[in-house]
């Protein structure tokens, strides 16, 4: 079944089964490999993207349910990693293995869009659904505070 998805501001004609997870459409059909597969059951956050500005787990959302919405992936934040959150991630040397980082960044972007100056507890609550096997949580929190400063200046 063919339908149109708006991904990172561009319309894509997609021909997949409607129940195909959005994650696989992004990676395999559209070729945007920044969104990662982690657990497949919406528990780890590695596949986080934005649907109309809200963070969602793309492994558990059907492609058909995204029709008529704006999907933003890590590639959509900036074409050259110059988004303040991405810059803060580099400045704070957040990633170790890096696998979870696109999901972490997308969750952080959604948090800062709705709360431009979050407290530590607000950051912890917003990021609780994103797991990092390397345990870089304190660096993630520091990077979010740094990104907030960059965004507010």
C-alpha cells in the first residue's frame, strides 16, 4: 500500500504494509540510518524520533499512523550536526559507544523545546525512557544544561 510520509520536511512516497514499524521505513525504505534499533519493544529509546514535535519510539509506531504528521529524525535536526544539542553533546564528550545517542538527542530536543531551562530532576524525568548501556547519564545531563544555554543565548 502506498502512502506519503513527511520526514524531515520532505514528502516521501512509501510503499510498505501499513503496520510496518516507522523505524524500518526510516532506515530501510528512506535510508535514514541515524535512528537505531535497540529493543523493538519501545523500552530503550534508541529509536526515538519526533512525531509532530513529540518524542515517540519509532519501533512501536506503524508507518500508516504517521501519515499526515511531521516526522523528524536525528538527520532532521541539522544537516551538519550544528544544532546546539549536537554541539553540546560533542563539547561534553557524551558518547562512549554512541549507539543510543540519536535517541538521547531526540528526547533532549523535545525536552528543551517544551522547557528551555530544565532542572536536573526535570531532565532525569524526561530522559528516563532512554537507556545508555555505557552509563553516561551525568554527561547527558550536563550536555542538556549546556544545550539550554546555547539555545537561550
